[in-house]
C-alpha cells in the first residue's frame, strides 16, 4: 500500500463521498473509485460500504482509517523534522515544464511545497522533453516534467498524469466525422497532423507516428527542431480546414465556436507525463514536491 492510496482512502472516509473526496484530492472520480477498488482487492477486504447517499467505512475500513492516519501523521512529522536541517535562506528549485501541461497538475503540489518550505522558490522553464533530460543530466534542472520515461540509472522517474488524447477539428468537419463514441482515427485519413518536432521528444513522437500510420494516416515531414506550435497557431490551422491537432479533453486553451474537440474511438493515444529528477538528489523540498505530485497522480 502506498502513501497516496492511504491519503485517498482517508479523504474518502472523511468526506463520505467519492465525488467530494475527488475534488479535495484534485482527481477524477473514476480514478479515485479505481484506487479504492484496487485497495480493497489488494487487502482482500471490503473497506467501504457504497450507497446512493455516499460511502461509509466498514469495520475493516475503520481499522485501516486509524492506522492510515497514524502512518501519515508520522510521515509528515518525519518530513518536517528532517526539513529543519535544510539550508536557511531559501532554495531555488528549477523545474522544467513542457507545453500543454494540465492546468491542475502543479496547483496543489506547489501549494503544499510552499506550506512545508516557506523559503523555497520555484523557477519554471518551458523546455522540450529532450532539453529537460539533457539539463537534468548536466545539473541545470532539479526536476522535469517529461513525455517519455528516461533510460538509464542516473535519473529517477514517477508517472504523474495520463491523458487520453482526442482530436481538434473544424466544427463542420467534426460534424461529418464524429459518431456516437467520437471520431475514428482512420476517419482522419487525408488530413494533416499538426504535430511537434521529433527532436523534442523522440520516443513519444515515434509512438504517436506509429499509431497514426497503423490507422492509414500518411505523415509529412516532422516539424523542424525548435518549432513546436503554440496553441493559437494550432487553432488557426485547424480552423482553416485540412488539418487536425491532438489534445486532451481538459485542454487549457478555450476553443472558438469554429473548432470542436472530440474523443478518439477506443482511446488509441494516451499521453503520459513523468516527473524526473537526478537519482543522487537528497533535497527534501524536491522530495516533498515529488510526493505531492505522486499523491495527485491518476492511478
């Protein structure tokens, strides 16, 4: 059992509702429900009694609640105690961020970091995955949010978010191509993919390209290095017709009426983001931020 599962279980019991607990934890309700089901399966006992008015802890659940609260209190106390040995005067935590990061991914973790380490200061840099990995290995970043799992033992990583990508299309086009479950990937044959430079994240680019090709799409040359399209440019190109862009359902950019987002049938494309940091790092503020992101992570 992991700490994030304990925190999730405590929140569910305290809130008496999966939906309320999901809001408190900044998770989706299906993800939280899956976590609770997995926890019950792992322990081999029913922890929650589910009803139309909410959830209640069973006898086994109340036992776990008491133990989990104790473990979490001791863990938080240990972090606070050790944190007193951190250098005084403020630390700069250098954070790499890719384009199109979910808006809520860092909100709660950064707030938790500020509460636990008031003198810590976060410096954020917008960088591609490849640039972040190079900077991490060179010691120029403390933590990065990247789109592919690093290779080797010098970097540690934890999955912090998974996004089922859908498709942005001109509204008239979407009306023709979308069925009751969304748009089939092979229905996009003949349209140009508004992609990103392969050099920015080779493994993720190759994964996307392979899936698109397997559905009959012919891809043109990859965008030149350093020319990843910003949101406004993507929207303008999609509106013009003849092209599509991939985007998650909670894309941060507001969509004009001329563009429609639709899910892809079968969810063939899942974008994963990992938090990555040097394996030799012993920074307590960094450990706190990673733990907070892991607690928020979709299971």
